[in-house]
C-alpha cells in the first residue's frame, strides 16, 4: 500500500480527537456548515479554497490567487474557509521577507536530513555550564566548540513545505517570491540556495537553505493586472478568482458583524455552534488522512496520479487548443477534477490494479470543476473582467435590447445586421450604479478603460462607432448571453456518454492484457455496467451547485432580521427593466 511508503514528511497524522465522521456522510458539506455562517454569498470562493487546500495533501498541489479591491473580504474569505484545517498544516503570513520566512519555518539539519537543534543545543548548554565553574576547563570548551563547528559546517536550514497550505494575506515579498517560484512550478521536489544572515557576534554568515516539498499556495492581492509586475508569472502558476462583490453579500456581512459585536456570548454560542466547527475539523482530518494514505510522498513514492479519469481523452478533444495558454488551463481543469474526486473518495468507485487503489472520476466531478473554472478558462483576461462581463455587461445589453424592442424606434443599419447597434460605456457604467454593483472606476471613461477595452481585446465584445455620436463607441457581445465566452469548455460534463466510459475502460484493459483490473464500490466488487452507472449518475455527491450564493435555511444563523420597511435592490446579474425607456 502507498501508506507504507510514507516518509517523515508525508506520514499520516491522527485526526483530531473525537468521533470519526460516519462513512457515507457528505464530509464537504459538514466542513462548509460553519464556514457558511461566516462567509455569506460566496459559495464559489469557498469551493475554490477548499479544493486548493485539500490539494496540499496530494502529489499535485494547486495555487490560488484571490484578486480584488481593498475591503472586498479577501482575507475574511480565505481565513474562514481555512478555519477547519489543522494549524500545523497552515502557514499564514501577512508579509514575509526571505529572512523572516526562513527563521520562522526553517530547521537546522545535517547532510542526511537529521535535525540538529537538540544536538547543537546540548553542546551549547554544556559549554555554558562549564563556564559557570570557578575554574572552567578550557580544553573541554575548545573541544566542544570544535565538535559544534564540525557538526554545523555542512549543515543546512530545511524548510519543509510538504502537505502545507502556504497563505499570503498580501502579495509576497518580491525576493521571497523569486525564491519560491521553482516550488510553485513543481520543477523540483527540493531546491537549495545560499542565504546570508547575521550570525551572533561573528558578523554575516552564508548558509545553505533547502526548501522541500510542494505546498498549496493561496495569496490575496488588491492589485489588478495593470499594476502587478509578475502578472505573467501569476497567470502561469495560479488560478485567479475574485471574491463575490454583490449587494446581498455586503448586507449579509453587516448582519454577521452586527451579531458578532452586538450579541452576548451565550447567544453567539447558539448562532455559531462550536460543535459544527469540531465536526468540520474531524471531516477535514478524515479527508486529509485519506489523501495522505493514497498519496505517499512526492520524494519517495514517485507516484504522480491517484485517479483514473475515464473522460480524459474525450475532454482533450473538446478542450480549446488555439494557443499555448489553452494547454495550461486544461491542466488546471484536470487538476480540479482530480481533487474534486479525491475529496469524495469514500463515495467514488475505485479501480484496483497491481495492489494499488485508484479513485474513479465521475461526470459530477467534471461538471463541478468545469463550473468553478468556467469563468477563468478563457486565457487572456483577468477574472474581474469576466465577472464584469457576466454580471454587468450582458445584463445591461439584454435590458437595452428589450427596451429598444418595446419602443420600436430606430432603423439604423450596422455591421451587426441588426437595427440595435449596442450600448455605450456610459450606459454600462450607469447600469452598474443603478443595480448596486460595485466596480472599479468612478466614471464611464474608467469603466471603458478598465473593463470594456480588455474585454474587446479578448474577443468577448466588439465595438463600432456610434453613427449618431462620433465621440463614442457602441459595444455588443461577441457571444450570445446564453453562451460561454470563446475558449471555455462549456457544459462538457453534460456531453459525456456511457460510450466514453466503456471505451476508456476497454482501452485500459487492452493495454494490460496480463493483469487483472478490479472495479469496486465501497469495498464490494462491481461489474462494468455498474461502474458506468455510478460514474454517470450526476453531480449530487460533488457538492451543491452554486445557483444560490447564500445559505439554505437550515444553515442560516439566527441573525438580526432586516427592517420590513426596507426596499432591497435587484439581485446581482439580473436584467431588470426599469420602465424608464
């Protein structure tokens, strides 16, 4: 078994004390319950962070960048979504230089990787003890110093990031970022570099620093691509998302704050029950230990993949392949699919081959991963622009077209072969304001600069001069409102067929005619048709869809109710006809 090959860096650790979650329970739903009480109307953000965090316990950890303006709840989202994870597995940094990072996370080891802290401390203690004597033995002190020098001469500082979730609550220090880049790219399982540091009273000393293992990395940044020096590097190494920015979220945030700061502790204990968090911690421990047992370690097992994805070949044919960046985003999709399947491993069929067990990916895993990455698989634009396209531009365009149709005015002929030519930047900006959607930029010109121009460059929209006002352009979508932007996979999970699965399994059997491949579900042997049915039976076990970005009534804490006399703004992203046209 892989678990027998686990070394010190990846050894399984006991789950938190308590009753282990029942086999068959939806562990991710247990984990989300206390998170949803604190993080409202950002289900996708929670899912992204959980997937990336759990990837830390696999052989292919993921990297996530949460981009958004200051005050949009990036830190709140990250810290509360990670709250159920063990403290020993989280390294959370507000800001860190290479020096502070190495001092806080590093341990002194010898050439074989054995810890030296206790041995060096014993020598130092013996020297200090001898010096307290009335007549210290100088020969003894010299000998101990030689022993210490010999011990540390070839020593190095080891920073072990295996199975760690490395979190930067702000953009990392540039020098530290440069040092970590090979780790983020998974170029090597261990890298070394020279590091100069102050060493007691003897001045500066150069030491070797080794960084071992691949962590899952999450960092928050208020920057956008226009001002981030490493934007290209971020696109290469990170999935980039935005926190939810909506009226409902801001209102719910006020309600949570009112409860946390306005209610006595005995009320908060009922609104935010500790038992839920304890159950979530147990569920995290159960999934993490399952993944560690399957994974082994990158450094010793050499095993790279823990799943069998019967849809991989079919997906490769459906995936966009127009530019090199498409390959990177397809890899991100496959990684999300694998982690989604692994976090539900207890409820997935398995494939036994040569005494090893592989989790079988289901169509629900593909659909869930595609749903999460749908807004970010178009390679040449930041996620904030995609959110603007979906929640502001398309609804504004739809509203304007409906208004135009009702008034039955205008017969202009344009390049769109339609009398309706498009919307101006002023209309788009005003739509966002009237629907309480917060966007970057204080006027229509900035909306045009920050959103419309990048969207046009990425072929999401097209523009033409307004024949009635040459000082402005009119914008239309390059795709219909019901279509996904160019370069995305669409609802590929809905297109997957039993033939895809049967063909993939048949090819697998033909590749190993002398081997026995056993299919199982919850330990019991099953036939191929049963496996196909399990693989295609839907997304019910891959988590709830995020159509509702709030919380089910059963999960909503008893927050103070809003005044019945208030008038709520329309939901974000819905085109609401004001009747003013």
